[in-house]
């Protein structure tokens, strides 16, 4: 996969592969009640391993699993919204207040948030202490809610992906997840942004999009318990692109 994507990586040793398998299964497979959700992550195990190899090369530190010791990389781990500069968690901004999606088009992941302080609709740029692989977009709100995002646009390194239409998957599956055909890697220096379209304004209680992804985060940045206190620029996780 690395050769196909023309990525520079650091090969992992057998001990690191064992760590990834154990941490990957604990977080993403064993605790899932439905086989279909577990299979989604298992299908993307190779991408998780490649993410780890990217992180080892990028951060000059070896793999430490989801609870790494000092000097190791936390991989695989869950993607928090603040790693992308858009709020304390997927359902809030930095102050913990819901952010509605305005009628028409609305920026979602972008540099114009309160955390990043850039202009609306600008890119984010991934820093040295974070890397991510995205393989879908989900919705944390119950699928009975009437207001839904209709389409989502993604732009990576200046290239616009075809817009995705998540509503059928969100409306008709228990887990409200749309899996991508191809994964998207975000590593140091990668720029990325997203925006959505909806016919009417959607309160965040009705639509809570999140990235179905796996992250690699350097150990010091994983110590923060309150995402609102994490200085993104100083910790070199993400900045305006």
C-alpha cells in the first residue's frame, strides 16, 4: 500500500505489529455488538498499519499502542475532533456549545474555527505530532432525526474529491456510517477541509457528523484530559493551512 501511494514510511518490527493488533482489536473490533461494524474496521487494518508506519517515520518514535509510554506514538487511537481543530468533540465547539449547520453550504472541518482562528473555509494543515487515516463519515445523532446533511465535499492538498451523499447510509443503517471506496491519509503538511450542504438549517442535536478514522498522536499530546485546554499550534497537531 505504501508503494502504491508513494509514501515514505519506517518499517515496523514484529513487536510493533503485535501492539497494533492488540490495541486495534480492543478499540475497534472486540467490543462491537454487530459483525458489520467490526468488519468495517477489519477491512481497514492494512491502512491502520500503514498509518503506524507513517507516524513512526514522521514523529521519529516507535509504536506504543493506544496508551503509549513516554517517547512512543499513540497508534491506533480514536480521532478526537480537536485533532482537526474543530471543537472539544464532534458535537461541540471549544466552549461546548452546539454549532448548527446553516441552510445551504456550511463549513465543517476548516481553518476558520475558534480554535484555529483563520478565515472561514480555509484549509487545516496537519502538524508533526498527528497523522490520520479516514475511511468513512458517520452521524452520531439518531437516524430518526429529520434534519440531515445531504452532501459533503472534501478537499485534500488542493484536490476536490467527488461529493459524497451519506443520507441513505445514515438513514437506513443502525450505525449511520458511510464507508469510502478509498481511504484518505492525512500526515504532516497535508492540507484538508470539508463543507456540507443541507436544504434547511440543522441543529447539531439533529446532525452530528464525525470522521470514521484512526489517528496516530504523539504521546505527550495524549495526556490532555480536557480538549479545550490543548494548544493546537504549540503542540503541532493542526494549524491553519
